[in-house]
C-alpha cells in the first residue's frame, strides 16, 4: 500500500511572526486558548543577560523584542513562541526576563514592591506575582519574580541587594524567617538562624 506523502511545513521566520503580531492587537492574544501543533525549534535564544539572539545576531530593536515576548509560552520545561497556528520552540539560557528596576509604593499603609522588567512589564509583587528565592551552593539566593503564564524574571544583582536591605524577620509555622514584604504578603528568603552563615 502506498503511503501518502507528508509535506513538511516551512519553518516560520521572524518576519512572518512580526506580521502576525502587527495584525493582531496584544489585548486579543489569548495564548491560553490556543492549541497549535509543535512546529520544531527556531534558531532563537534568550541569553542569561536578557539579550535575544536570532541566527547568531542580537535583536537590537526593543519594540520587536517586546512583541515576541508577548507571545512567549512556557510548557513542560520548554519555551515557545505561540500563535494560533504554530508553536515554535526557542532556547532560554536562564529565565526569559530580567527585573531591572524596583520602586516602593505606599498603599493602604503598607509598602508595595513594584518591578519593571527589561521588556517593560510592570509587576506588583504579591499573591499573583510572588517572589521566589532559590538557595545556591555558595549560600547565595537566586531571586525570581513571577511575571505571567508561568514565566519568570530574574532579579538583577543590584535589585537583590536592595531587597536584602529591606529584609525583616517573621515567624512562619514556628520558624523565624528572613524575607521581604510586599503589601500583605511576606516572601521568605532564608531561615533567620542561617542568615549569619549565608
């Protein structure tokens, strides 16, 4: 029996993705509702420093990076650019975004930590956007902020030091923790009795 020939779909390039993004306003991109097929990998890497590299060259136009960031999707440990008709894998060296600026806003008598990422997302740390602190072998913490859709931003080193300066100790389930507050939420970094050793 002769099997039908399968015709491979051509891999979309960045110009095709740009055209799609230009034609559909950001507010109308319900990525959660799209279920396109996996169309393989694209030669696109988000470096640990936040630089987007395509085919060996940095994408230097911030508006273009922001457009691609708006369709970034994280699923089962892999990263994709996702449209209604295709899901294209990309490489992310660390986390896709970097938090580069922090402001403290006084709201209802409490300090709210507000961050800006390298693609100009403005995120207010709290229940929907928690801060996470992962211990490293050298005793340091690697902080990350939830941005959206299971996507996180790595905090720059200066911002991490700023958070440490804002730190306080609170009891959680009978254990004293050193951490940072944003609004009504407290994000523990390290057990207080281990702070001197970190």
